[in-house]
């Protein structure tokens, strides 16, 4: 399993992949976690609260980004 997470001032990404297939991602616009696999396959689901954890991770990412900018000045 591979996780991609990142942020900017206006956007963010948090997703999990397995064998090159997207298994879960945080849809920050619609405020939910999405499992894009078709219904006829076994899903690899995140534990309850996966979207909320992604939101918290984005807040930490943005704070770290701000701290780095301050340190660079």
C-alpha cells in the first residue's frame, strides 16, 4: 500500500493506492472519503474516521508549510 499526502495554501491531497490502483482518497470539496473501486470487487477500506484523519493531516501540513516559510525569511 502506498500513501500520497500533501498540501498547499489552497489545495490538498490524501490518497491510498495498491498495485497502481487508487483505493481511497479524501474528497475535500464534498467532505468525504471515496472508495473508487467498482462494487463487484473486494474493497480495501480505511478504518472509521479516515476522512477526519485526512482533514487533521491537512491542517498539520499547512501549519508545517507556514513554519517553513517563516524559517526561510
